[in-house]
C-alpha cells in the first residue's frame, strides 16, 4: 500500500529532435504525438515515468495547445489540456485519492486548498467507487474550457465534470508544481531531459 501511494504521489509543430524524443516509448508505453480534445488539436508536451526504486507505477503524458517548458507556462495556457496516465501496476483507487490529496497539500497554499475543498471531495468520491485501477488502464484527466475537469478511464467517462479552471490547475500542479513527489516525472512532462 505504501509503495502504491509513493508511486502515485501524485509533434509536427515541435523541433524534430524534441518530437522524436517524445514518441519514443517510456515504460514500454507509446503516446500519440497529438490528439483532439474539445475541438482543439493538442500536442504532446512531454512524457515521464513515475517509479520508485525498481517498481514502475505509471507512464504519463501532458498534452497542450502549444509547447510549454515550465509549469507556469503550462498552467497559464488557455484552452483544453490533457494529462494521461497509463498504469503499469494495479493500484487501489483509495491510494490514488491519498496521493492526489498529498499533492494538493504540497503544491497549493492553504487558502487555495480551502476554496477547492468541496471539488476535491467530489473528485475523491468519483475515484473511490472504481475499486482498483488496473495495469494497462489509461486514465485521462481532461480540462474542457469553460467547463472543468473530465475524468475518464479506458475511454469511459466517470461522473460529471468538476467545474473550474482553478481546480484543474491545482490538479496539474500535483504533477508539475514546485513540490512534486517525482522531479524526473515533472521534468519529463515539461519536455525537459531527464
């Protein structure tokens, strides 16, 4: 259980060498170089691997409308966004929730956490009934402009959209904020060498 929690705590427009790095597999997973979301083309910004010691937890990819090399640029960018996680091990949904909460606490000031508390509880309630996220699952955390966070697993939407760009930004900070649990994962999602 503790290992699971630690693991989760929480290209054409690109230069050709950088784009080539992005489409190479990470943790045995290949991510699409671009996709469409909410009527917008999103480019693969970067990929990373969440691992602890020799155990690989998940491969992740960040998709944005334009390349962003910093958390600030990614968060400030208008339009749709997607953070995709591909599970490499089975993880209880309750551990995913704990890691998300820990990441929120580390990367958002107390006043912001208080403003997000009700929506964070809605996100928790959305995840817990899943029971377990399985090896091979693809989890999408999408930002739909003017709406909010849409959660899906293996192409199936779960629950309603959780409103607010501020909530999505708080969630994204769990992965690319200043106090992340995995600096190489953060760097990879921001398109930096790891």
